[in-house]
C-alpha cells in the first residue's frame, strides 16, 4: 500500500478522487514489481459482467390468507430507500387469497414501481412480514454478498436499468417482470471486493447517520428553546397583518407560463422547515407592473399556505435577479420599527410547532391556511427592541442545525461519488483508504 498513491477521505471531495492509483516513478526492474496496467488487470480479473441471474434466483414463498390471522405487511420505498413498514392487515379485510412471505436477506422489488427505483435488500433482523404478489423476492448465490447488493440498489445505474426493463402502457400500469429483471447485465466484483465496498460505504453511512442524529437532537433543543421563550412572553397580541406586511402569491395559469418577462418563482415544494430547496425552480411570466407586488427580497419570510402548511424559511437572496412566488406561499415582510425578519420567522416556526397553523387550516385532501385567516392570527406584540434578545439565541441554534445538516448532505455527495467510482472502477478499491 505504501508504494501506491492513496485516496484519502478528504481527497474524495475533489476531482482527483477519480484518478486511479499510479505506481512510483523510477528505474525499477520490470520483473520486480507490476506495472500499473498489470495491477489494474489483476484487480479487474475477478470482476464478472453478467446478467443478474448469475447472482440471484427467484425465490417466492406464498401463503394462503387465513381470515382469522393478522399479516404484518411491507412495501418498498423508491430510490433504494429500504422497506416501508405498514400496519398489519387482517385476513378477513383483504381481497388477496395469497401473500408472499418476505424473509430476511432477500432482494425484493415492486413490480409496479420498479421504474422509480423501488428495490432493496431486506435486513437480516426482519420480523415475519408479508407482501402482495407484486413484490417478488430473490435469493443470493454463494458469491453474492447481500450487503453489497443492498448498496447496489441505491445506485442510479440500477434505477436506470429497472426503468429500461419496465414494460406496459402508461405510468402505474408499467411492470418489471422477474425474468426481465434477471436479464439486467451488470459488472459485479468478486466476493472480497464486494465486502470491501460494503466496509467503505458503511463507514461513510455511519458518519452520515451520526450527523443526522446530532442534527435532530439540536433541532429538538432549538424547538424547546422557542416554546420556552414564547410561553414566557407577558405581552398582548396583535394580528399578524398588523405586525407584519403580508402578501399572497401570484395565481398561475397556462397563459402566464409564457411571455416576454418569464422569471423563476417559489412554490410550496421549494420551502422546508427553515430550509429552501432551489434544485427545481419553475417559471412564469411576471409583467413589470406585477414585479413590485410579487418580488421576493432578502429578509422576506416565505410561509407555505397550502400543502405543508406552516413551513417557513428566510430568503437571503439565494438567486440573483427577480424571483416571485405563487398563490400557495405567503410573503411576510417585517415592518420597520415594529418587527424584525427573524422575529417573523421564529413566530412562524412557533405557530407551526404548537399547532396554530394546523388549527386554522381547512380542506379535505390538501389543507390550506387561507390568506385572511393567516393575517388575523395572533402574534405576541413584543417591542422591536426586545425581539433581537428573543431571537438571537434561536438564530444561533438554527445556524448550528443547518451546519450539521449541510455536513451530512456533503457526505452524501461524497458517498455517491465514491460508490460510482468504485463500481465503474475509476477508483481502484484496493487504493482507497478512508480516514474515519
């Protein structure tokens, strides 16, 4: 190992991580040490390019449904995210005459949703579980490591292959048949390298899991501080419309999708709990006369009015130029001398956490807060001079949560790049040394 270039954990963040190990330079005897090509050939020698049938066998165990029995059922989440554990189903309440028994350490996928990457490997501690016959299961060959294939189910290459194997007419009616699944061709390393991939990825996953746990704990501390601060306020309340400037977003129609003034806009899907997801910004036409009314400026708070009611985030100018917002978002702007942006944001978080927004929302399938109801909600009338004292520590706690989540997201990107490089062999498995 010392004679070869090592790829460390920090290196995996840079383009250099995709370079293969290179031998030391110098005049060595050709017989005394392998050339780089000889080394690469040796590493690749055990790889097998073959249909999945080389490593998997269809292994479905069916049971007759008994009316008096309860059946713990499972589904499969999309994009390789594991199992979905459902409530037990009484045999008398289902129309299924037979169910598939789902055993530990089996590969399973949804025939209906395989094109969405609904595939995984069941955990080795899976309790007795069942699923409909839309969920075929497969046993592993002796030289196929279930944990390696679990990781393989999280890759874009597997999802693309499932999408390509999907047959049928129209979206949800499409299916991937077991025979077509087993015909998918992939490059699979020999067992020792399969185990090494698992070790490397598990090390990164452990760090991601630890960061997620830390972020969730910090978030609970932040929420506790917020409830404590607001509950101790001994002030009267005023309406939100009096404390803040509030504006409902623009209604979108087909004719407003085109024009001479097409700009991005924010919708409910872009707004999380204190976070913004700008990976998929939609656009619509905002005439110059409308842009003043529907513009989002730095320090505006964006509150979800319909759908995930009550989620709110602060806009800090993440996108250059004009950006608008649609009718499912309420823009909240601080009033000079009356309120601050951070106070508006913290009030939104507090109102969501204490169920005040949910209590005001109406609707059967999709809940909506309603602009007039939002404007009439009570806000503690804390003087602006005291708002900074209330929100300062909360902002610091939120910043710590955001930093921890950002680190976890960065590691997820590192993981994706590492896994891709290991499987397409642009990173030699034997040259990777994770410093964890």
